[in-house]
């Protein structure tokens, strides 16, 4: 059994194609491509921690996507996700707002939005393509990991990013992607 991390798949979200310059023709192509890459990477007995913003659509549509993905899936709720119980009804084995877990000999905080986090070691999403890694804060979002889940070994092997500042990145992100789109 392997453990993987990912976030910000935004299945069914048409506008994410332009917001993040995703390399897909349309939202259906994006869904097919991400499901294919997920299932090439993750086996049936593996565990995937999804760090939020899974997808847009009806609960039944999202349930079908969750069912189509290999592995045991746990979600950390993102700002675009439904409530914790709804996420479990969609097929996630567990859902929460954040959690801590040990992996790679390190204790990690798993959270969607990294802004104002004071933990020493953070796996996060929310920031999409803005940066991959700042010290021990690692963005697990699909936009910087070839649209597939990654292991802690892969994440830790990533070089440091050189962003402006996290405050500027977050301000830019919120201007570019208004809530509810």
C-alpha cells in the first residue's frame, strides 16, 4: 500500500481551465485526463489524501467520479467543497477540515488553504500553479504535479519555489478566481 496526496482537481469546473491555463480542451477532457492519470498512478489498495476542492456538479455526478478513482480516498475540505457529511455521502471514506499525520518520518499538517498557517510542516492546496514548495510547506495541487497524486517521497524531492511572497500570491489568487465560479 502506498500513500498519495493531491488537491484542487476541480472536476466539472469549466472556469478553472482558463484560471490556471490547464492543458485540456474542455471540462470533459479535463475530467477524463485526470481520472486516467489518477488511476495510472494509484492502485486499488493505496490511500489518497485529497486536500480540497474536489469538484463542481451534483452530488451524484461527483459520487460517480469518486467511484471511478482507484484507492481509498480521504478528503480535507476545501473552500469549494460541500459539507463534511456530503463529502462522505459522495464516497470519501473520511472527511475533515484539517488533520495531522506522520509520513516520511515527518509530522505533517494537511490543510487546504495554507494562508496564516503556523505549523512547521504543511501539505496544502488552494494556490494551484503559484508555487510548488516553500521550505516545509508543499503544495500538492494537480496544477504543479502533472494532474496526478504524488507520494511524500516525490513531494520532498521537489526543489524550493521562489515566489514573491505568500501574501502577494494569495491576494493575486483571490482576485483571479472569485468565490462561486
